[in-house]
């Protein structure tokens, strides 16, 4: 109901409530259209706060370190985003990454294979492992959480058995270590791994935005039944998300090798949860169908900024875990609010 108010008369309480409601609707619509906006605001605020807490935070050397640290989780977040966009989740991405990286390193170090061939085999392993997850979800119709929780244990065990408790160091100059090569721009440095991660984001973001596959992926995640009725092969779309995620995991495995100098079965212990955290903080809905890949990149940066900033400020490492937990809860709460409020 609309109330007529005389010109110049003071606004009534109902009018003020209506204005407030309109503002809330505008904020809701903005966040719904731009899911990466809220994490971008959080990132800017975090950069400002930590620059005051530590005078070392904004130095080029430290920012370079933050970029190098996020290159692994950032790469994993690409694959995790694709799966979460279909209303799924993958708890095994980190385990697949470690298995793939260890296999690449061992094939070069112990079997004498060329680095390029080892990379292709590691890529095949990562894609195969992720495809298994996708087949269990789409063909046997098991819940993604249960499937990937089970394969997390399987892939972790396979990795440890394959490694036999050994860490594999590669000789300097190995092709697989190229992702660790550093390029300097003044005091700022960037590795090939960071550049590879950014290239991965550009390619996948383009596919999501400008191809039929991307549109079908969003539609399937938003409403799988309606998408199926519209003629979309939803099972194939979901399976394709896991397959492409496997490619992203293989990229992360290659970046990991460059970071640690070889294959380490104990590396990436928290990569599974960190990738999910980055995607959720980045504004991608756990219920599927809404989110942007750039948001996941911002989310990965936020996680590393909080870890790095709190460490430089001298806070106990547990505060890093605490801050991340709060960010996840807030991000999910905002997503729930966006879905609940009526336009």
C-alpha cells in the first residue's frame, strides 16, 4: 500500500521503514548481481588494517611472498569453484594434487622420464582421479560430500604407499621446477607458478562467461531439474566440471613441485579446506548456480592476507584459524541472506 504524504510534511515512521526496505533491496540486488563485490570490500579493508598493524606488510617483498603462497590454493580454487557451482563439493582436491605431484617427481627422479612426459602423466592421473569422483556422483548418484570424503582417504593412502615415506628432491634445472622460477619487477617478484595460475583463471573464466558449457554449468547448479527439462544434459555437465577440475588440480600439482623443489607426501595438508574456504569467502554459493571465478581468486588472496598479516603483527597462529572461521560463517550467512530476501 502506498501512502500519500503532503509536500514538506515530515516523513512518518512507515515512510522511513519503506526507504530502509528499498535500500536493503538495492543492496541485495547489487550483491546478487556482483557476488565478488563483498569479498573485494573485505580484501581492501584487510589490506588497510594490516598495513597499520605492521609496517612490513605492504613491502614488495612481503606482497610477493603472499602471491607465491596463494598460487597453489588459488589454482585448486578454480577446480573447486566449478564443482561448487554445480551444488557439489570436493574434499579430495588436495589429496589428488599431492598424488599427482609426487608421481610426476618420482617418474623424473627414479625412472628417468623427461619432465614434459611426466607432467602429462601427472595430468592424466589428476583428471582420472577427479573423473572417478564425478562418475560416482553422476552415475551412482552418491552425495558429493560422501564420495569425496571417501576418496580423500583413498588418494591419501595411495600417495603414502607410493611414496614409501620418502620426499623426492629434483635436480636444479629440471623442467618440473620451472614453475618456481622467479621474475623480478623492481623489488617485486613473481614466479612462473603465479603466472600459470593467473592464466588458468583467465581461460576458465572465459569459458564460464562466453560458452554454452559455462551457461549450462550455472543453470545446472541453480536448478538441475529445470535444466534437465530444458534439454541440458545435466549429468554430462556435472561430470565435465569434475574433469576440468582435474586439469586445474594438475596445474596446482605442478606449481606445488616448483614451490617445494620436488615431491613431498606431507605437503598440502590443509589444501582441501583452504580451497573450499577461498571459494566460499569469494562469494560462490554452496547451493550452486551463483558465483564468479574472480571471487574465488579474491577469496584465496584474503586467506593468505589474513595468515600473513596476523603473523607479521605477532598474533598467535590460532588467531589465523579463528579469523578464517569467522570469514567462512559470515560469507555463508551473506549468501543465505541474498537467497532469502525477495527482490
